[in-house]
């Protein structure tokens, strides 16, 4: 797998920076964190990505505090997750963060998802 094409899409990266500047919470699944790093949004912050792309993330921005063993990293206004199943963990975490623990549990039960909690 190669880095996503969006890491070189300057208008898209500028749009992400604009969203971030407006206070939008940004979340990424898998190699989406490479795009966030290319936009300069992960500088000096903790983040994760798919285990096979940790080196690419470090190459894009060596200041990123790589959290290789974590499925989901919530750093306030930016949330990253590892692979696709970790993205489900992150989504449930965000449901809990914005809707409360009960809503997260209802969602988890509704999709019949059982995993380690993020």
C-alpha cells in the first residue's frame, strides 16, 4: 500500500488546515493520518496509523509522537486511529465523547460490535 494521493493535494491540505483553524474536530482512519501530517496538523502531537505505515508517517513529519500500540489516539481536536477495525473503535469513542457513554453503548450493541475499547 502506498501513501494516499491526498498527501500531495495542496488545495485539500489547505482545506483541512482551514477546518482545523475553525475548530472542527478532525478524525482519521488508517493512512488518513498521513494526510493530516502532510497538512502539518500532527506536528508535535501524539498520533497513530496502520502499523504498516508508521514509518511513512514519521517520514512525513518526524515530530509526530507515534503511538504504535494504540488503536485510537484522542488529542482533543484531532483523533487518529490505526487500521480499519480500529476506526470502528474510534467512531464509538467519538459517539461516547459527543453523545455520552450510554449512546456509545447503544450504538455498539446496535451494530453488534465487540472489541477492546479505545
